[in-house]
C-alpha cells in the first residue's frame, strides 16, 4: 500500500485531522514496577532549549510485550541539573555502567557511555504525581518486596 492509498483508508475510516488525536490508541502504563531492558540512550533537545537524556526501555512483563518506556531525565535549570545528574549516575550504575567524570565532558560522550549498558536489565518504578499530570520513574536493581 502506498502513501496515497493509506491516507485514503485513514480518511475513509473517519479520521478527522482537525479534531482527532493521532495517538488515540496509545495507552499510558499504569503505576507500578516493571522489568525492563535498556535498548538505547540518546540526548534530546526541543526548540525551547530544554535538554534531556532519554533511556529507551523495552518492557519484559507479561501483557506488556513489545511496549517501550522512555525514561527521560531533564536538565532545565541548575537545581534540576544537580538532582538529575545524580539520577543519571544512579540509573547508569544500576545498568552496570560505571560513568567517569570524563563521560560528562560532552553529551555525545555521555550517551555513548550509557549505551554500553544496552541489553542490560533492571526494574523501573512508575508513579504518577498527586495532580495526575506527570508520571515519574526511578530505576532500581530489584523490586522492593
């Protein structure tokens, strides 16, 4: 099927590009603890200048096969930078990646170092904030039972 045929099919099925959400079938992951595998890491930035480190995790839990979770660590101001540098170091350590001070020299070097953990497994805990507007995540070696 080419682009024109696919576009026609989408419109025939009733998609209204002015009103309908694009990812309407995407379902947020419920709060809880998940067994994950690090697939990749990357450094991202948006047009406003906000930068973040993104951990690309594949979920291994039954019922969530072929699902991904992008664990993002933002570096938007000095207070957040200090807290989230610690968070990045801890996440890397849990993934058996020993970061050195030199790994923080530039973002490409940091990403390359973290990518050495690709294929390693850990747990992540997802918790939605009290306002229900944001889901926080934390990497851990084992689930606390």
